[in-house]
C-alpha cells in the first residue's frame, strides 16, 4: 500500500453536479451525488453511488486489478446491446486515504457517454 503525498496527491471531492451515464440512448446512471477523484496528474474520475446506477444493466465479472493507492478493484460488464465488458469498476474495500469511494462505481468514459451539468 502506498500513501498519497506531495509526489502523488489524491483528493476526493463531493459534487452536486448532475451526472448522467448512457450507452447510446440507455441511461445507466443518473445522480447529483457523485464524487470527483483527482489522482496526481491523471484526468479526474467521477465516482457514482451504486444506488444511483441501474444495476439491472450490470453483471459483475471475475476481473480484478490492484492500485497501490486505492486497493483492489472489481469490475462490471454493462449488459444489453452492445455488451460492454469490464467498463465499470469499483473498490469494495478501498484504502483509508480514499475510503469515500466505497459504495461508488466509475465508468470508462471511452466506452460510455458521461454528461455533467
């Protein structure tokens, strides 16, 4: 486990922006309670409460990855047409430095449409 610091800062900021995630015309998530995770020089990532995601369109996969700053990530596939494999990720038990993202998911913006108002 690595701790965020001056050389690799991580911030998690609550946002009341309206965020909608779509695949084509299908709404996958709709929230005004997202979190914005800014890690070092990477692009900011929106984490959406799982409660604000249409979970009937998700199927958990066996895929997992590890981030030394956030912990072990699991993945969901968005079902339907088209099926998008492993485009949603989450940290069930994130490290203490980013504990706020527990219960939230993030989406690969290259595969879904994420609009923020």
